[in-house]
């Protein structure tokens, strides 16, 4: 697959937004993480529904009915991203921003491994080296802290699997989000009704500002996911892994500089190895990108140009 300029732009927009999330979720305290997750699911569906109504885009429903494989993949994607959201919100609001960033540092390596194993994408020797160094980094951290860094591994595995399911489904961004948010919102609505009836629900019982932030979680969730979906349809999975660096870099900086989380020597050593792996991988990808651009110029092919915001939901 040829790398698209528009795809790179959409990917960066998604990853930078996600990198800033550690500043957003703590604002919803003291709402429990389970309720934050449920509100995020419900309001995401509301936002997607509004976009569908405005664009009068319903034809995809009949198309999906005739393609159960695609629907199944989107359901898997919904489950994977729900697990990712829940773990990330809990980790962010309980002081594990740095370990969460490790998870997203590892994710590119997981994405690349999935691209090789499932999609049969071929790796260059430098990419194999990067994956190997990343694996060693996880082992170093596990030995140093005395336990497997399950938060980081859980985030990497769930998001990597989400990206793979989206890649295999090859559904338009908005259509995909409609299915995913519908699957996620059904149990979330039931849970929120239950806690509100019991009197333990946060919505309407903390502050108007908190309620507004809970509602806006739908927007801040769906917009980067739409960008991510648009990117996965336009660039190879290995390139998506490279772009993903923006998220953990921002998260790590926020964890250390803003949240003042400590970084023990063993974790610092593990992070250093991950950064070595990402440097190797990034250098390899940049060189390959330059070669591809030179080939495109020689062929007179300047690549795809962004078509504006409308392209994100197509």
C-alpha cells in the first residue's frame, strides 16, 4: 500500500490528541473510572448519531447487513477499544501515567508484529532489530520492578488489536464508528441507569462543569478515532506504528513534568531501551520514506493530497 499524505495527517491528529488525554481525564474526578468509561461510550454514540443525521448517511446499514465478516471485525474492534479505554482511564486517574506511556511506546512494536504475523507485511532487518530491543526492554522493566508491567502490556495489546481489526475491516471511518459506538453504548446505558437509580451516579451530583466535561467526552473520543480510522485506510500498518510515537512522548512528558510521577532506575533503563528501539525503527522508516518519495518523483507521482475535513468521515 502506498503511503498517503492525507493518511499521515489524520494519523498525527489522532495520536497528538490522545497524547494530551492525561490532562483531561483527571478533570472528571471524583467520578469513578467505570462511570467515566460508560459516559464516554454513551456520549460518543450521541455525537456519531448527530454527524450521521447531519450528513444523512444511513445507506451503510444495509451494506453492513450483507457483510457479516466486516460487522464481526468492527464488534471485535469495539471490544478491544473498550478494554483499552477502561484500563487507560483507570491508570491515568490512579497515578500510572508514566506506565501508560510505556504501553503506548510499546504499541508500535506490537502493531508491527501484528502486521507481520497477520497481514504478512515484510520487515527490514532494522525493524526486526527494533522489535527485539523492545522485547528486551519489557523484560528489563519486569525484572527491575518485580512484576510484569501489565498496564503497559494491556494497553499495547488492546490498542494494537484494535488497529488490526480496523485494518482488516476496511470500513469507512464514520460507518465504522457508528457500529463501534452502538456496540459499546448498549451495556454502558444499562450501567449508568443502574448507578443513577441506586443514587451512586456522578452525573448531576458533582458540578455542572463536571457534567459538561462528561458530555464532551463523546466529542474528544470520536474525533481522534475518526482520524485514526481514516489513517488506517490510507497508510500501511507499519507506518501507523511509526506515527504512534507522538502519543507516548506527550504522555510521558505529562506524567513526569505535570503529574510528577517518579521513574525508578529499572524503569528508566527499560524506557531507554524502548527509545533505542524507536530510534532504530524511526530512522529506518524515514530512510524508506525518502526512497519512496524519490521513486514517486521519478515516476511523476506526487501522491495523494488531503481533501479536507470531509475526507475523514468518508
